[in-house]
C-alpha cells in the first residue's frame, strides 16, 4: 500500500492524469501558502561567510535531477574537496564522516545510498552526512577541506555559496509548488542561481552496462525510473521500488527466480545497497560530461574567494 501511494504521488507530480490534475488545482491554496512561507524564509535570511568556498549543487523540483552524478563529476576535478549532504533515509542522526580521502568509515545504512556512492567514486574526497549543513561545513573545515560541495543546498539561504541549479531538458507538467506541483520553490528562482545547468545542453549522460548477462531483470529504487528506459535492452522486465529503498537479499533472490534471470541489472546508486548479497549484478554505469564553462566558473569562484572575503 505504501509503495502504491509513492508511485501515485510520483505520477501526480510528473505525469498527471485528468483526475490528478483536478486534485492539483484543488490544492492550489495550500501551494500558495507554502510558496509564501518558503519565499519569506529566503527573503529574511542573511548569507553567512564560513571562510571557505562552498559550491551548492541543487534543483528546484522534487525527485532525481542528476545532482549526485553532477556532484561526482564536479568533485573529481577538485583538490581537497569535501562533499556535505543530508544523507537521506540513513540510519542515525547528527553529523557523520562517511569517508576521508578514500578511507570509508561508514556503512550504507548509516550513510545513505547517495553518500556511499560518492565515497566509492571519489577516493580523493571527504564525504560527510548530516541534516545540519552548517555542522557539516564546520566538520569539513576541521578535517582540512579547502573546498566544499553542498549537495542540495539552494534552499540554505543562510550560507554564502556559489549556487548551481540543475534544470531538466523537458518542461514540467506545471509550474506549481508543492503540493500542487513538483516545485519546492518558485520556478522563477532559477534567475537567482549563479549558474543554471540544463540537461542535454550543459551536461550530458552516457550509460554503459557493466557485466551484462543473457537474461537480466532491472531492479531499481530511484525517482522517476522510466528515465532509464532509453538505456535498457529491449523487452527487459522491470521491478521498481520507492526512491532510496533498502533491499533484502531474499527479495532480490526471489526476483531472480521469478523472472528466470541470470543477473540483476541496476544503477550504481542501487548497487551500493546490493553488493554485499551473493547475487550477480549487472551495473548501469553512468557518466556525466559537463561543459567546460562549468568547471571554469567554479574554479574562478574558488580562486577569487580569498580576494572577496
């Protein structure tokens, strides 16, 4: 029942049917109130300088937009970088160091899947999780970081930073804020970002399947899983779970038996939650290519930071 509700809400936000559109319009008064509260919070905030260049990679819509692979691509080109993120759906509270220069000191259940993927993909970086981003920033500084990437930090108006907003290539079904639409803040706030990166224009995805087998079944727990379709083999069976879902070995083995599959095809983010099970995995390896001007803008901000503080 919980999973059915999750997928209903996802369809409602991103590909609503006629009935869902009616619900959306009925909820507009709540959306207007939500937008007003969020906007006033932003308006009243004063950005504080924490004495270190901070680059925020964020988006205005709920759900996946490529923040994690974008952050990995950006961080891979920086020295002495720490990534600070919330660690969504992780166990535990407070600030926790997931990895430091390639030494992983956490488990995926305590770090969250996105943080663990970053830790594995970025051996030269430090990865820190915590709901309080300021505490995460201070922890990163204490560990010797010279640059911080703040995952999903656009709404953190009290932090002085370079704001990068990712924008989907295709327009959203509506420009309403939650709960009527997919926007967490007013869509007009794209103009407040220092840099807006549009998918398939400013950054590009390439996907290859690592260790393919003759019979694979797709199993994934990412937002809007249909976006994987263009990278998949024809006629592959698909099993979807809610975003950030934690699998068990038994249910994965059951899926393999049900579809008479040789391996489970999954994303890199899902794989960090599956790799300890004795199950053959085929991985959708995702790489993001960023336009050179993005690196140039970030490097200029880092270089100039000492001059303006």
